[in-house]
């Protein structure tokens, strides 16, 4: 939840997501959003997201978000009531 006074202005890519797991292909490793993780395996390229379909999670943005490259909101439900923008700077 990003409230009405939230503001983001960063010069790089930014992602907000609500998966139950994030996959990294180089080590065949899944980082779990809840529970125990071996953080030494949290390296490599992102390969996927795992969502619990019975509780997919929601992202609510009531603020103004600006990212220099990519801005991603990825979840079961996305509610946006304000401004999302990118400057296209690489």
C-alpha cells in the first residue's frame, strides 16, 4: 500500500510485486516471500514469479511514482488512483 502522500522519483528501474516466490534460474532457487530462505542463493537472473492463486496479493498505489527506466506493478490485483510515469532515461 502506497498512501496518498507517497512519492517515488528514482533514476533506475523499480518493481513492486506480491508473489509468494521469486525464481532465479542460474541456481534453480526459489526465494520465498514468507518463511526461511538461504539468502546466499539469492543471486543470478530473475526467472519468474510464483503466485498463490488462492491469495494472490494486491498492490494499491495512491501516490505519484516516477522511475527513470521501467516501472512495474505486478500482483493479483492492482489499484492505481494516481500517476505512474517513466522518464525513459537509460
